[in-house]
């Protein structure tokens, strides 16, 4: 079963950025509701909020997805607060009152630049980057310990909550296990053994079949449902058939999700490998999602 992707059109762009301590605490929020016009040809009007831009590259690989957010003309107090350590950032965007998370990440760097008469604050981050980089495990299990128990220990060591995770085999290790070192390496090995792959999506651990998708409903991609231009055929490095396409910005398209292409020339079911969300609340700027997907097995 699939449903149509039907964003609300090019008008009424809404962007929301929330930054707060990773371990909890008071967060700061900035919004940009650029209600550009009610119809083509009507002069745009910035109704409220800041100008906000973003460039987010989400990937189904275990390495953290990366993103950049730009906030224009923050107050001196806000710029100073953003220099705090241990922050996380959440970016939501959409149309009107309908927004969806595009990116949740650990803040890696923040810097402020004066460009002409404007201050531009740039926030760079990676989805689950601190756990991927720093998560280590020191664990021993006696003979008979299950793969599910080992998975749980590895997930805990990565330091993010469980998101989309299928049932993990409860088969036992006959000789036991000893795990000492970066948790990501052992999680790579375990998922490879079980025919799975893992990544961090929106700050949560996602595990899906190696050649499969999440159990979420597939999204229909068509000219009537946000497709920009035509779908292009591609072939991945491993020889897998795939497609590339671009739609009006929509955060529902994420790595691991199935999409059903129906644009007249290309049809079929594919799994999203990469989703590139790029946008700016300013009038006339890009506000799109570009996708690379491989043929579903």
C-alpha cells in the first residue's frame, strides 16, 4: 500500500530550528514563516520570523548524515549562547502549519560571519555523530548469550534510542563473546551477519534488511505529487538499478523508506538511499528534496 506525496505547493514556506543541550535542558527556538504570497504573481511578503536556510544530506549508511543550517541576523545574546558545548539541533520545514523533521543532529561547529549588513550564523552537525565517534563497548557474554542481547548492548553503547528496528535473531553464541572497542564496528559486523544494515535517522537507531526498506507505507512519486522534472535512471557502483529524482521539499522522504515511481516514463518500487533537503525561507530560493534510490528486491 502506498500514499501520495502532496505537499501544499510553493507558497507558505515554514522553517523551525530548535537547539538545546543534548542531555536535556532549556532549548532555544527560531522560526521563519515566509508566507510569500497567496497566488503566482502576487508580491511576496515576509510575515514573521527570521530568514533560515539549510542544506542537509541524509544517507542510509552507518556514517552520520551531515547538515548545515544558516540563521540570519540573530541577536548578540543568541549568537553567544550558541557557542555552548554539547548542543543538538533539530530542523523542521514544510508549508504553512504542516512541517516535518528534516534533520536531528549533534552540533559539531557554530560560527558567525558578517556578510555586508547581515550576521549569518552557521550550524554544522551530524546525526548521531557523538555516539558514532565516541561510543565504545566493553562487554563479555558467556556461552549461550543471544545475538539480541549483544545487539541491545551495542545499541546502548551507541547512545541513541531505538527507532525502526525489526525483530533481532535470538540465536545463541556457542562460545560466548568479548567486545572491547568502538561499538560501531561490532554493530557493523553483527548487522552484516544477520543480513541487516543500520544507521542513525533523526537521532534514533534504524535497522532494516540489507536489501529492503522500513515497514512504513511507500510514498508515491508522480508529477501530480510534487515531482520536479523527470525521473532519471541510474546504476549504483554495485550494479544495482536505481533512480534519481527531485520533488518539492518534503521530509517524509527519508533513507530506508520505499517510494513508488509513477511519472509516465519510469515506474516501479525503489528504496531511498540518500535524501538531500535544500531550502531557504526567502522568496525565490530553492526548496526541494533530491533523492537517490535503488530498486527494491
